[in-house]
C-alpha cells in the first residue's frame, strides 16, 4: 500500500488548525518538504510537547515522506527559544542519520502561518490565494507528522493532544478522543467555574465561548488548545462585537492611519490586501446588497479574501481599538453568499523592503493581549492526562472540503479505530473513525453519536 493510501485510510488532516486533507497534499516530487514546528499562537504548548515526546516519530515521518516525494530539501522551521525541542529533534536526526536541517527564527507572530514560514525558509512567496506546492514546497505541522507516522502502522486518527491553559490550577497537556465534549475535558482538567470563557484554539484566531455553553462543542482533529480566561477580559469584549457596531466604528473611528496594513503579514510579503482600505470602503458600501456596488468598490472589498485572519490588525496594530480582521471575515462571508469569487489573477506587489523590521514580537503581543501572566506557566509535558469519556459526538465536517458520509447507522456496534464515515480518495475530504468502543446512538449527515456506556 502506498504512503498516500495509508494517509487517506487513517483520515489525516492538517492538525495545526487548517484541516486540509493530508493525502491530497502529496505530490510525486517536490523541492522543499517543510515541517511547521513554530507553534504560531501565543501561549500554546501542544507542538512543543510533541517535539519533546515524539521527536523520533516526527523525524521518521519526514524521512519516509521525503523519500516518497523525492524531496531535495527537508527542513524543520521552528523558534530559537525552543532549545529542549531542538535538542530532541537534533538527536533524532542523528540517530536516523536523516538529511534533515533545522532552521530557527526569533519568536514572532505569525511565524507558523504557512505562507510566512515558507517565505522565511525559502525566500519564495506563495501567490495570494495560492498553495505552497506552486513554489515547490509541501508543509506539514508536527502533529500531522506524528499522525502520518502512526498511519504507517495502520493506526487512524482517533484522538488529539491539546493544551489546557490560562485560568486553570495546573496547565497541562491532555489526550482526548475525537468527539469528546469540551466541558467534560475542562471538568477533568480541574475547571469547575462556568462563569468564565474558554478560547478554543489560540487567543488570536481561536473561537471564544462561555464555558457554560461548551456542552455542545466537541473535539475535532484540528482542536489544539482550550484557554480559560475571565468573562470580563477585554479579549472577550473584542471578539463578541456585533457587525452593526463594527460598521459604525468603521464609519466614525477609523482614522485611515494604515497601521493595520503596514503590519499585515500578507501585505508584507506582497499580497494585495490593505485592511485600512477595506475598513473605509465597508463603512460606506452597500453591504446589504453587496453585488450592487461599483466595480471599483468590489475590487477593494475582494481584498478581504486574502486575509489570513491572524488578528494582528485589530489586536495589535489599530490605535483606535476597532476591528479590521473581523471586518475582513464579515466581508468574505458576504462575498461568498453573493457568489462573488476570488480573483486569482491579482498581481502581487513584491516583498516589502521593511519586512524584517515589522515583525510582531510574540512576547510583546502576549503583553498587549493581557495574557502575560499565563505566558510563563509550565505545562506538565512528562505526564499528559488521558481524558476518558463515555460518549462522543463526531462531526463529519472537521476539515477543508466535503464532509464524510456516514457508513454506520443507529444501533450499530463499533470499535475504536473502526472507520465510520468516508470520502472518495480522489476528493478533498477525510475518513473518520470511531474514537471509542460503543453503540451508534444516532447518525446523520452532520454527526455520529457513539455511546460507550451502552456496551457495559
């Protein structure tokens, strides 16, 4: 069986957050095979744990993939400050006698953004709206590489390592079944106060929820962290702004200073995106009937498509405290609803001459986010806690592309690791496996619920 088939059978997607089906990314030949070991967001610890615990897996997976796709260069991109992780990876490279190079960088955000990492390693720019393969690169997150290593032994993706951080007694790494309830994970991690918020993912790009509403949220293959914060934290207020208020602020408060554009990581590598222009244009455009705007207005609004939603513009750059990133997200949703498509022939400007001087320090960003008090908390990386649950709700769309189609029905007995939903191998999507032993309680086009207590 080929490597591509093994990855497909295991249901592997980009575990760093993007969720792109990994078997689709494998070309026949590539110049650069890159491991994303940069742990992009502030506070997160999961990838650091994986590099320490599973350095051998990461290096062996890179070696196998490199041979499969005839990679000319195999490079791990990470941060200089991850000294223990670099030592573990270097030892694994030496043990494997692998032709792998480690490139280290200062800690800036968003180094882990795929386009930013590719530029920093190769000095090549992926065209706006493009993919790394267009510049001779394939990129895998270290968590994805661990899953690929397991797939060599026909072990599918049934669980996820996650960071539990913030307002918790003991910051930790946990291993949770796919489909586990987030409130149950928090409870088993010692979080008993429902009057707080949890960030699912990182503070910049994650989703914010009141903990009391997490009973209907479940672990996906892309879930990387749960960060608990107080419900009166200013980030909660920033993230909960409604669109009407956001547009009103754009009309009355945006001073067109262009700081958002000047520090935008995609603008800095030459992509045609200017958040300050999108803000000004959105403030006075007809957003209720977006297709009725003039061609010039639509050309500016379509720049929102090139936003990577990193949040630098509104959580770091903007002196007025308004919401360019959320505006881009909103405009993208309106454009898609109106079937106004991305123009992939837009010409890039070229890399900005000051790009090296406009990096956003992760340490400074963490202070500005008022999360500094958590930044120095050490998570226990030697003893990850294994979360045990009696029921899972496994969503059939937890990746880019088409949802998987259920292969089981109510009443079926399933075992951990059994395939329960599938997509054709030539389609963009990923197979899904049961994460516990149990009986299918329900199955539809959106989710499969498995009850483990039913077989006791």
